[in-house]
C-alpha cells in the first residue's frame, strides 16, 4: 500500500536528471531545502552551477539513480523519456527497489502509463508530474504540479515536491497528469495566437499596440500569456523561457491524444500549423513569444533570426520529388518529430 511507504525526509538522497532551463532551478530548490542531491545532464556545463552549490555530479544516468530514494527527470521529448527510463542502463534498471521515479517532462500519456506499470512490477513507484509556470515559476519555486497519481500515492514525496511548487493537482492515475498538462497547453496556445492576432490588428490599424494590449489585459480578452509574453514580443525579446520547439512538441502530443479520443481541436490545429512554420524557418530555439514574428515583415523576422529561405528550399525540393508523399504534413502519431537547427545528438534536457 502506498500509504505505508516511508516518508521521504530531508536526509533522503535525490537524483535529478536533466538540468536545463527548467530542471536547473527546480534542482536548486531541492538542494537549498537540504536534500542530498546528485545531478546528471548530457551537457556537463549545465550542471556546473549546481555542483558548485554542493550537488554531486554523476557520470551517467545509472550512476545518478542507483542510490537515490527519489529520481526526478526533466527532459525534452518522449523519445528521451523512453530512453532514460527504459534503456538497459536506464533508471528502471539502475534504481533501487522502493525508489520514487517522478517525470516532470511533458510527454506521452501512454508512455507514462507504461513506465508506471513497469516500475510497479519491479517494486518501484513511478508517476508523471508535468509542471506549468515556465522558467519564471521554476526560478521562484512557484510551479503548479499536474500529478498522474492520487494524493495518498504522492504523500510520501509531497514535502519534496513542495520545495519547488506552490500548487499540486492530483489527477488520480498514471498518464492523466500528462493529459491534463496537454489540456493546459491547448488553452495556452489559443491565448498565444489571440495576442499575436491582436498585436497584428492593432499595429496595422495604427493603434498604440502597448496601450491596446493593456486595455485587452484589463478585460475579458486578457490572458496570462498576454500579460507575461506580449511585452517581450513588443520589446523584440525572443529569448526562451519556454522553447518554441517544445510547445510544438506538446501540441503534437495533444493532437495525437485528441485523435485517439475521436475528437477534433480546431484551435490547436491552427496553432500547431503556426508553430510548425516557426520551427521550420529557424525559430525552434526561440521562446514561444516568437510566434509574433510570423506576422512581421521579412526584414524584422530575419533580424530576429528567422530564415524564410529554408522553407523556400524545402518547397523547391518537394516539387521535384516523385515519391508521392505530402511533405507538409506532420503525422501526430509521431510525437517526437521536430525541427532542429543543430546536431540531433544534442542535449534535450531543458524541458519547460
């Protein structure tokens, strides 16, 4: 019974795998709370600040997990989660019996269920726990946790979870945390498209865009996305607090789940098309607010780092292809499909 499990206390050993944009500040809160923390990241430089602050540096995933009472992961894509948990030298094979395995990544609901089931069979306790609140929430320790378990299951690790969160929502079963997070992302992207549309309309109508957005924010048309991200768009600040390619991934997962459930999400389909385009023209590593660059003139987009010639080259290539495939379509069943502007053997450990 889960309610008979030993309480995880401040002397417990914690492993954290994936110390990127979100993972590093979350791990720092755990360390500051007095837990014995071991960290692992494929790019060693992303562990340096934590190690300097007192965390132990692991040489591998197996090394990080082997003695931990609790293992956290904050990764990039479902393929990363699958590999880190289920590989021969992965977390399930390397962790000790009785350990809690908590995935903070926004990932596949089906994969979350598979990991949970495999963990239970082997005497470990795994649940999905995606977060929302972005980099700002991670740094402030005020994230909202979306938990694929019931309260009694998570109770032994609640004090640990509370070191980096302000709210916890329990959705009762493995995979349901992921589905609830995808519902959050579906709502978020409509807000993103809404403020991008509003900015474009205000600008073309020769309105004061900042005043227009403030007015909207004070009424029913406002959103947290508009309040927090529109000012960045206005300032030409496209640095990531949440990577565009990760929101693109989340939308792909949401559309795959909708397909499984036999429903359509027209707003999400529209947003997916826009973020797909943004990622194709070089915006994948920008913040999600870079969506507004799709409304800008070519010169502004290029100054920010977009390259529309990439799309033109792909279209020319497709026109000369006799394979019969629709190269413009992304199959939502392949939720790990994404556009990189760097080596595909890169570090994905920077989920938001």
